[in-house]
C-alpha cells in the first residue's frame, strides 16, 4: 500500500531542499537527477491526480489524473534549483511530442511542481525563457504548479535503472 507524502514545504532542518518534476517516464528523470552532484536523494511517484493511493497501473491509464513524478532532495550549497531546472529541461521533451501520454492530464505531462514561492518564480522565469528562445518547433507545454500530495511509486520503480544494471551484471554470461 502506498503512503502519501505532503510535500508543500521542504524540511530545512538538515539544510537540504526539495524539488519535484514530471516529464515522461519517471525512470528517465530519476536517472538524470541521480547523476547530479549535490542531489542527496530521489524518489519516483505520482502527483497531481485525484485517485487516493494510486499504483502504476492506475496512473499509466491516464484515468487517475496523476503525472509520473520525481522528487529530488538536494543540497543548495552544492547545486542550485536553477541547475536542477536545467537538468529537467535537458532530460525530457518539454513540448510533449515524444509521448502520446504527455498531453494535459496525461501521466507523462511536463510539470515543475513548486514547493516555495521562490521556486515558483524561478520555474516560471525558466519556462518563459524557454518559450522565447525558439529552441523548439512545437510549443513548450511545461506548466508550473504548486506541489501537493506525492504518492511514492512501488519499490521496484525506485532507482529502476540501477536495479536493472545490477540484474544484468549478475546474469551468467
């Protein structure tokens, strides 16, 4: 059974901050963030929907309204929120052309979930810069929304690519 986590504001008692992103399969985004120096934790899960305690099969149909999401714990003394925004933009297609499920309400839609007013301002500025850049042939579909409930994905979805690599490394040749 999933347990929801309220991610309205980060717990700054350890000096770390929290950021959350959705855009395509969460495995891809999580792998990109885990390579960033200053990222201290990641978790895959679901945000923005209406179903309580969603599971992967609920979300993948698009009927729950959730987006596949990665929540990132980071040390702002090492990596800035702006740096994480740039990793996010580089790690997925903000136009949504890659995936049919990237449309409004789809599980692969592009969302920056803001946990603070400063995150909201910075994310909106980055999106405006991206739209004005002419970098893409299609419109940038990334939205900035307040972080709400985050439902952790099932354990086998956490650090998926690392688990997959260990599986293949352990297989007899």
